[in-house]
């Protein structure tokens, strides 16, 4: 992903709303990752079952729960 790209985020939860925390993974001096966004009040809910597990490829017909524009930093 590049800065300015849109990252679709999908939530599967029994809760009506969730706090979604997005981390960028990396070394960062041994810290292992850094929080880039905290999105409160994201709609939860049960998503449909995924299919195709026997073939190795998994398809999930989930709806996008929210999205995040990749920051420049």
C-alpha cells in the first residue's frame, strides 16, 4: 500500500460496535509495531461464512465495515 491508498477493513464480531485499532507492523527499534489509527464505534456483526477451505484458497463474502486512508507517515 502507498500513502493515499484506501484500505478496506472488515469486522466480524458478536458485539454491536467495536473499537478497531490499526497497527503498522515493523521493527521500530524493537517495539514491533505502532498504532496508526483508533476507530471507535465501528459497526460489528456476524459476517457470512468463508468458503473454499479444502482448496487452500479462502473466499469471504464480507461487507466492508469501514475504511482507512493510508497516511503519509
